[in-house]
C-alpha cells in the first residue's frame, strides 16, 4: 500500500506551510546527511532504515532541543 501527498494546489500549499511538514523535511534532511556520512565511513551504502535508526538513537534528541532553543550547529 502506498501513500501519496495531496496534489491539488490548495492542499499542497497548506501542506508545505505546515510547521509539522517543515519539521519532517528538516529531520529527513538530517537523516540523509547522517546516511551519507555513515555510508562513507562504512565504505558502502548503509541504507535509509539503518541511518534512520542510528540517527534517532544518537542524535534526534539533541537535534530537536537545538531546534526548539533556536540554536544551529
């Protein structure tokens, strides 16, 4: 079963202005960066799921704290 995002202009505009969606995109970007770094270290693609679990375990809490306090790395 696949899920797709709304495609109408109005629904799509609301989605992209949503703070929850923006937070999701920012988190996804961090996970992809982590995937790249860890894949480089391993010498092969570790895959998104492995990067996701590793990032959540090691970095998510501090990343979220930094976002809520307004700090950037």
